[in-house]
């Protein structure tokens, strides 16, 4: 049997790579992980964690307005300091980064802070020139924001740079209509920016339930966010005053102070030596893997966003755990991708699990839809006209719940518990038999008609 420097060499210390490294080491493997940026990956360093903290900060804009109706003497004009928020966010990111690092170190995982490249099925070359071998290699390099190739694209930023803006731009154009675009549209709007969102089609949040995304569009427009649909980027020109002139199809040009691209994500597979090692990529440049996370090379595996499956942090963590348990723990494990809950931290939040109404009608045929369209109690007293919408999609004859979708305050927090019920295969009757917890928004889940 060949001798290797490591039992497992992981490239990328994001959510998936970190979990796989830690669990494999706990199973007794000798593990090293190479990370050229920071331990924690996109989610911790420049993704869902800092973004959610910005969402919390942005919500205070509405909370301070609403507080007056609840008896609080709030100044007519409250001052917001972007630098204070971002400094505190970066401090929290540093704390989590150190926690991830400490977890790996406590499990005797060797952290190598440099870029790694494959030179064969079991061979890795580090940026320093050092060459090492491993029985198994795990690719967990994640993905990065896609940048359009229009003229002047270098003047735009992505979600990576959004956290490092020196100030809130007075006018910002966001390209895209997925969850990142809508989340940052809400964030920047609440902080006082004039937000324009453009998309090459006429839909936002494709894949989410139609009623919920229509409600978000309606609320966002009511708040003053401008949407331009069927608008394809043609170019960005920097003006003498530093502003940006953005040209697009089917619409007049617009002048803004910042352009943010939120037009999808691209797997980080370039210059890793994957092709030289024999690893096949799909048409999107993602690593092809089977149900056990194994690539077309038996010794090389991949998890997370680099595989182009479900691009969510908890999924990458599950995949990393399944890989380590299967390969090093003697417990063959596969990830179940059925009924994965997801959320959009927009203003207000959207969340969903299972099939949408249109998906259910196409796949099942006989479908019953139950809804609750209501004004949350807090919004009533605050004088805020936003309405929440909850939808339950059920199989027509058995009443089995196929999906739950909602838009409203704290939708994501509420949906997590409801997702357990959908995953467990419960029925509308099971929900109806549950006594409502009053007065809450969540009680609408057991009162839908």
C-alpha cells in the first residue's frame, strides 16, 4: 500500500471543507486543509453571516419609525453611521473566523495558508513550491460572484465588496433578481440609498412561490425600490464627477453612484489542476460528482458550491459530514436533498420548503392550496400597511403537505419548525389538530383556510 503524507487533503476551508476536515480528523485521519483566504469561507467571511448582520441593522430604520406608535419618543431624524455597523460586523466575522480556526486546530487538522493545486490523483503542489501527497483529496473551494462581460464592468462591485464600501451610495443599481439582489436592495434602501434593480427577464426570485415573490415585488415597489425588467446590461461609463452612466436594453440610461452585480455565482475550479488530474467538470465549470460526493477520479471528492448542486451553507456542511463519515467513519451516508428549506432575507423576509404551487400542479396534478393573507399585529398598531402571506400546498386526496411558503416578518424563523413537519410527511389535518399559539403570526399556519 502506498504511503501518503496525509490521509485527507482538503482544498478550501469554508463550511463544507471545515466540517469534512474536522469530522475526518475525529475519525482518526491525518488531515490538512489549504486555504488561501480566511478560514470560514464565503458564508462566514463575506456571505450569509455578515449579510444577515447588515439586515438586522437595516431593520432598525423601520423599527425606529414604528416605535413612535408604541410610545417611544424617537427623534424625527435618526443618524446612522455605516462605519460603526461595518466595524462591528467585521469584529464578529473575526471572532467566528478564529472559532473555526480553533476548532480545526483542536482536532489536529493542519491549516496551510496558501493556494493548493493538483498535479495528480493523489498529488498537491502548494504555492510555496512544496509538494505533498494524500490518499484522498477533497475539493471544497466554493463559488464566487459572476461578473458580466459588458464594457465598463470593472466599475461594478459584487456582494464581496459591498461590505467594504466606505459609505452608503446615494444611488445604487443592482443587477440581478435572485436572493442576493433582493436582499441587498432592501438593505441599501433602508439605509437611505435610491435603489434601482434591473433584470434581464420580467421575474424576480425565479424558483420561489409565485404569490410570495409577487407580494415582495409589490411591497418593494411601494417602499420606493425601482425595478426595470427585460433590461440587459450594455455598458457602464464613468462620468467626470465619478458617477456611473449605465446603459441597458429596453430602457433609458441611468446615472448612479454604484453598480452591484448579483447575477449568479461561478464555481471556483480554475487553475486547480483538476483537468490535469482527470477530474471532469460540467458545462458550468462545476466538479461532476456522484451521490457519494466522488468525482470522476476515485481518490478525489468535492462538496459544496463547487459542485453545482444546492448552493446553501447547511447543504455544504451536510455534504462534508457525509463524505467524512462515509470515507473515514465506516458509516456510508448520503445527503437527502428533498425538502430543503430556504429563505430570502429581504424586507420583509420570504421563506419556503417543498414544492411551489405550480411545481405541485405539474408533478402531482390534484392539489389543494390553503392561504392566510393577513396584517401582522405589530404592523397594525404601527400603521404599516404591509400584509403577510402564508401558503400551504397539499396533495388533493390525502392532504399530505407538499410545500409551505411565506412572506412576512420573521418568516425564516417560523419556517424552520414548519419544515420539520413537511419533511416528516404530515398532513393538513395534523396542522388543523394543533392548537394555535395566540397571539402570534405563526398561529396562521394552523388556521389556514
